C-alpha cells in the first residue's frame, strides 16, 4: 500500500491513499484551504490519468463540485458530513464498485471525499462486507486492508450511527435480519437523565424535517407523545436540541433505518443508550445513564388515526435539501456544514 501527497503539505492538499492496489481514496482534510484543494485537484487528475489511463472511475461521497466534475468526471453520490449515508445508496455503490472492478482487471475505484474521511470509510466498510459475501477468497488481503482503513477512521471515536448503519448493511446482506418493507409509526419519544435541560426533538425522513416537538424542561424522565400520525419509512434522523437562553444547540442525534427493524404487531420500544447516541457518546459532561426510547408500532396511535401529517414547511431552512447544490464559487461550504 502506498500513500502519495499529490501537492502541498498533507494538511492542506488532496492526498491519494491506495487502500488496496485497486481501491483509492482521494481526500482532503477539513482544515485544508480552498486554494490548496483546487491546485492539488489538477495534479491528482494528472496523476490518475498518467498511472491508470482510462481505467479509473471516481465516486464523490461529499458535496458536488463543478471543478471535480470537470477534472475527474466524478459521479456524485454524496451525503452531508458527519451523517451515515442512505442504506440503499450503500448497496448501490457496492454493486457499482463490483461491476467496474470485474469489467477489467486494470480498472480501479477512486473514492473522493472532501473533509471528514468517515464518509469514505463507511463506504469501504460496507464494500468489505459485500466483498466477503459476494467474492472469492483471492480478495482476503484486500478485505483486511479495507477493514484497517475503516477502523482507523470510524473506530473507537466514530459516531455510533455510522457503526449502526454498517451493522444494518452487513446483517441485511448476510440474511441475519430480513428487510422490513412496511412503514412504522412513531408514538412517543422519551429521554432520561438530562435533568434541568430545556430540550426539543426534530425528526427527519430522508433528510427532510417531518416533525418537531415544542421545547420542554427535562425532569429525570421527559416524554413527548406524538399526537398525530407520524409515518416513517427508510432512513430516519432524530435530533435533540438544547436551548440555552436564545440559542439552540445540537445535543445529540441518532440515525435508524426502518427497513432493518423488526416491529411486532403489538409494537416495541427501541432503546438507545448514551454510547449509541452521536455527539454525546464520549462526552464526560453528560450523564452516562442517558437513554433515548422510541415507542414505535405498525399502526398510528388510535387518537391520531384520522389526523393529518404535520407540515414543517416553515422548517425547510433546517433541512438538508440544499446539499446537492454545487460547492465552489458563489456557494460557501460553511452554509451547509452545521445544519440543525
């Protein structure tokens, strides 16, 4: 395996990481400058073309960029930083990688990631599991290298939702869990051991906001009953905000996918402990006994059967729908990096 700095100091420019001889990660750090990125992008394109001719293909797992599309003809498959990707996108990427690699023994996969490298690591972790089930033993060494890269970037300090999605993917792939095609209904959100904090919750489905609670001061146990029909299917993001004065800050969040949940007819309560919640899992200032409970069922609450789904059109500014707008001139990446 080799590591090549294509231009400038490693803390600024793009870097080519040969994870395996045929899988490359092209990444730049969060603190890198735009000038260094643009300059090193041209050098990276020349390096890939010189070394691999027409046998490389680039998948961009971060925000779309016009210069990236021009220089490397990258396919945009990205999602917001610090979040896990849509589960179906992980599956599609693994199939695309396999198809490209089997088309020619000279073909190489290039994963471009600007900023947080965890996005590339999640994809590689998923492809490692896919490769283990769908390929033969000659790729054992490659799987070891992919695992090593993934563990380095989403290991002990990785967000719990990233690990949860990798587990979802591998379990669905191996048949350990079966796909649940039916939607679920969220009945209640309960959080405990956050005494005295003013909290509110926001629920997203496929990164669009669909429900928000009013702020409430937490006792030892704080419950929010969903009083209308809240039907959810696929990728779900739940954020807990803390209000301090006039400011609202993200306290924790978690991502689940309903297709990987086994929900009995009588319903169930999904329990997530502190170590399973993003942002606070390693925060010593937060009580280790914190628990988030999601009461879910196959049917909506009886009292809400005829109620309309609440509209959050006034909250679109807090959605991720602008993610696919191209980053670059006239569009500041900072506008989208801390959406709440």
